[in-house]
């Protein structure tokens, strides 16, 4: 039996192309979260502002509600408040960006942005270690998808 070796980034692409819609959505969500983990600290706010610019009022309200759970002041569901409150989130800044980027990714997924576009945008930013971890997670999602989940 021949052995094949594949780079983690390529494995992620192959798995994403081989699974159903719900598993693909989950893979893309994991990919976005992995990308946020790789962003250098000084660049977090820039990416947060970009993510907020693409959110609709409903998503802004949900993000403001998350802010409220942290008790960082009385949240207002508008971009200015959320941007200004970002620095006060401390260790929760990455989580805020993950949420905002996740909303943005969901909207892109629903509007027909292809998985390939997302993979091309995000995969190059991942460190080899994080890409390997993500490939493991994708393999779990592949098994979940193939063993009979409803997609």
C-alpha cells in the first residue's frame, strides 16, 4: 500500500472540498478562528475595525450583547462604540475579533463567497503548527460528516 504525504494546508483544502455544507461551514469557522489566533497583537484592532465595517445591524447588536456580558460599560450596537470599547476588552480582544470575523464569515458564506476564496485568503497566514492543528480538527469534521451527520 503506498503512503502519501500531504502538507496540512493542502489537507485542509482537500477535506473542505470533500465534505457536506454544514461540515464546510464548520471548517471555515475553525479556519477564521485559527487565523485570528495568528494575528500579531498590534494588528488586532485594525482587523476588528475591518470586520465591523462589514457587519449588519443585527450582528452589531449581537456583538454589543457579548460586550455587555463582560460588563465593560453600557454597550451600544454601533461601530463607533464597539471600536472604542475594543481596547478595554483586555484579554478578550481576540475573542471579540473571532466573533466579529465569524459573523462576517457567515455572511460571506451565505452570500456565495466560495470556500476557495476564504481558504486562499486565510491559509497563508497560519503558522505550520497551527495549520497542523487545524488539519487534525478538519479530519475530525471529515469523519463526523462521513459517519452520517445530516448535512
